[in-house]
C-alpha cells in the first residue's frame, strides 16, 4: 500500500491503526436493572481509553451465588478476548455483592481496582422490612431476599474484600418512605454505614440517589479518579490504610 493510498483510506474512515491493548473495566448493574443503566459510565470510561465490558445478567432469576458465577466470568472472558489487562470493576448495588461473592471463591490475582456504587455491603434494612410483603419476590427475585441483614444475608457472610476497593455512598433519597427503614444518612436503599466493608481502601459520600448514582456527574468523576489513582478526589474522602495499595 502506498503512502498516498493509506492517507486516502484514513480520510475515508476505511482504515485504522491496530488497537493498543488497554486496561479492562467490567460494569455490573444492580438489581432489577440492565446494562443500559450503566451506559453513561461506559461512555465516560471508553473516552478515558479503557476497554469496557458492560454486562447484562438476569438479576431477578437466580440467587446471588449463581448470578456471580454467570456475570463475573462473562466479563472476564470479554476482557481476555480483547487482550485487555489488568481487570477493574465498577458496580452498582447488587453488582458489588456479585464481585465479592465471586472472589470469595476465586483468586483476584488479575484484579486491579474495584469501585462500588451504593453497595449493600452490610445488607439493607429495606429488605428486612419489605421481604414478606406480597409481590416482593416477584419484583426482586431470589437474590433480592438475600440482601437483608438477617440470617440469610449474603453480604454479611462474605468477609473482608481481597482486592483494592473504593466505595461511593449516596446521601440523598428519592423515596422518603424507604428511608424511614434506614439509618441516616442514606440513599433511599442503602445507608452510608451499610455501604462500608472491611478492607476497603477509600470511601466517599456524595449527594446522589441510589437509582441514579450511575448517571451522576460527580459520581462518574470519582469513579475515574479511583480507577486512575486508587483514591477519590474529594477533600472529604476517606483514604484508608489497606493491604492492596
């Protein structure tokens, strides 16, 4: 191919240079959501040069354990096929519990950083108060029932995280009724205190509501900060001593 032909093809958009392998970010949505809910994060992180695997999984169809075994390997496979390495995760709500569940049984040797948005890491009292109401299981599926704080709580049984973790907790609620079940402050589904997990490296609160954290510009910027530096940028962030820095 002559230089003149190559330049012409570039101008016509018919030729592109080979892609350089980049880090991978796996996005995992929350309960009763889809990958569409993570689209703003997907676009932002692609702009930053990451290969992004935005995973859909049937959050209402199975318990936490089989969901984790389906969703996480699916993302890892897409990263591997793209030659993108190492692997990062950005999760919303239940998505964070799936990552914890998976790596409680598997080595996180290829995991770089994980950012969790509104994770019920100590369970949610909303589940405790609503799980026996008609329609709860139909709406939330078997995994939803496992996200409380009682004997069947999966998050409570998982122990400390074994990877570099940053957590963003919201402090605004769109549902004041649900907030009455929770300690203040909370995001309407998860209290700030319940979002914390042993072993986390950074923690920050932002004025964001649980269902919309993934579209919040300040949240997205802090996700970018943590993936890049391992710390949140807010002066109010808690950057902690942890074993993974």
